[in-house]
C-alpha cells in the first residue's frame, strides 16, 4: 500500500510503500508558485509506477492550493507532456522555456 504526503519542513513530497520510504519529489515554493526540481525513487522500488503516483499527487496538490508549477525536474516535465490535463498549471508565458 502506498502513502503520499507533503513534507513542507523538507520541501518535498514523499511516497512510502508498505510503511517504507520509497522516494520523494523536491520542490521550492514561493507565493503562488511551486518549482518541482527533482524526483527520486529508491532503486529497490523502481518500475512500480511510484514516481508517476508521486508526481500526480504533487500536481493535484498544487492545483488544489492554486499554485502555478515550474517543472524543472525532467520527470515532472515528461509527466506533464504525457498528461495534458496538467499543462494549465504551467504559466503560459513560461511553457516554451520547458518545451511545453
């Protein structure tokens, strides 16, 4: 069973699998904006779709909190390219910078 949560003290979203830390998505937050800078899954848990679950949670949380997203992390950027329903989170004027 997976559990994903925001850990604002460490500025990252964290994912656990069966109670074990499995990975995180590091961010930098400013008023009205969140920059997702790095996603990492422990190699013991790779290939299970945890990074996608983690990033989907982070993007849903950003939407719920009314934050614009800057996808500096290549995985987050690729995820947004594959899931167009999140494109609106990236400010229109900054999309070209990220190839979106």
